[in-house]
């Protein structure tokens, strides 16, 4: 279960809270006035949530652009002929 702490407590106990986040592999939610202010997580957790899928998308897009730049593509007509054969 993610930890929740008041923003002021977060600043006072920063080292302990960061260690807890690291050891439990759970994000820490800091709240103020009953509302969430920010979420702290390890770089590994962040990469799991955003980095890998975004990186894979960028790599796929770059591979496609490289193929276009190298003349490795088919015409629209060839593409639709290919799709029709799949049905």
C-alpha cells in the first residue's frame, strides 16, 4: 500500500521517507490541506510506468522514419492490397 504523509512531515523526514519508498518499492503521496501535492517514487518505478512504453514508441517511430528515408516503403495501393489479402 502506498504511503501517505503530510507535506510538512515529508520535508522534515525526507531521508526516512525516501528510504521507505526505496525499500517498499511503493510511491509516497504527500498531502497538504487534504489534497495531494505530489508523489515521490524511485526512478525504476517511474520508468516502469512511463519510460519503457514511451521509449519503445519513440524507437518504433524512429525505425519507421529511417525506413522511409532509406526508401523502404510500399505505395498506398500496395498497402491496401496487402490488407485485403489478410481478410
